[in-house]
C-alpha cells in the first residue's frame, strides 16, 4: 500500500513571516504543559531567530520591490529576501537553477534593492 501526499496549498514566506507563524505555534505549545516541541520545530525556531533580520512589513515591501524588477518572479524574490545576498557571486547562486542569467547591470539593480533593506 502506497500513501501519497497531496499538496493542498502553497505559499511563499519570508523568514520574518515564518518567524511570526512559529512564534504563534510556540506560544500555543507553551500553554499546553503536556505537549513538547518536536526537534524539527525547535530547530526551525532557532533558524528564524538567527536569520530573520527584517520585520514582516519590511520584508513584504522588499519582496514587492524585487518583483517590480524585470526577470524577478515571486519565488526568486522570496529567495533573495530570505538570503539577502551581499555581492554578485551570492546573487548568481540564487539564479543558478534558472534557465537565464542576469547581466551585470541587472545584478547591480537587485543588489541596490537589497542594500536598502540590510
């Protein structure tokens, strides 16, 4: 017997948004003394606490501004917002899986947007 999981919904999140959701789950679990946080959840909370630099509103503005640029789709905008690349090499790594690459000027445009939020 094979069990298949079906994707019901998919939504991109920035680290700030994920942090907010995980904080809600953490508070909920803290109220129930019998319910422990699983290892994976604990690690996820540690990760977002360490790497979430922006707040939710800033991250949403950041993603929207990135999406206004040519060749930046929604998924790539969220990757850039979560990784906050500091130079061209780091930014090129984000586009490594894409079928296209950005010119030096386009990379600089993206890095200028990143610089506003770092």
